[in-house]
C-alpha cells in the first residue's frame, strides 16, 4: 500500500519524532523511505540595491555551510535506518519547507508523508504559518502527522 514514504526532517529532535511511526510502516509494507531536508536560499530583498561582493560571498558561504550540514545530517539518518533493514534515499531540496516537500512528493509519486507537527495553534499558527498544515492540505497523498508531545514507540 505504501511503497514510497517521505519523511521531512529539519535536524531537530521534534522532526525525528516521526521516524518510529514511519519505520513501522516501512517495515510493514516493505516501503522505500525517502528522507528530505530543505535548505532555503534567502537573499534579503532590502539589501539587493546595496549588496556588495563581500556580502554576496558571505551569504553564499552561509548557504553552503547550511547545505553541507543538512546533507551530513541526512546521511547519518540514512545510515541508522539502513542498519534497521530499510531501503533509504536522501533528498536535499532547495526550497521553502512546505513547497519542497510538496514538490518532492509529487515528483517521486510518494504514497505517504509522515511528519511531525510543532503543535502551534491560534495566533502563533496564523502568524508563523504551518508547514505541516500546508503539506496536509495540498499533498497528493495521505499525510500522517505526529504531534509534538507524542510518545510513539
């Protein structure tokens, strides 16, 4: 039923709360697991007219460091899951989190997305937005959300 499971991770303990549920599903359905992490390229628009080459280099170096850290993190998670007998791919995506997850899910014909939610409500959710909410509303497949305070083992 779930041949391809996408698991968005952001490097936090909270995002990793989705892993036990996803691993259980992957073992049950003999699924391929795809770990995704997004890295945003952000250039402050108010700096654009005054962007010096030194600032551009600094932004580029910061992005490269973030990209390298994300890749290292994903590869470490991949190794842990492979030791549990899973078939695991890693995807590093240059996009905002929700857009990257949605694009990857569609492009890879994912059967299920398993992800954690920060559990924000009310004003915080409205002002900060919710990656999980956007993914759940627009995903081309079922989305299983693991709550922040969930104890899934």
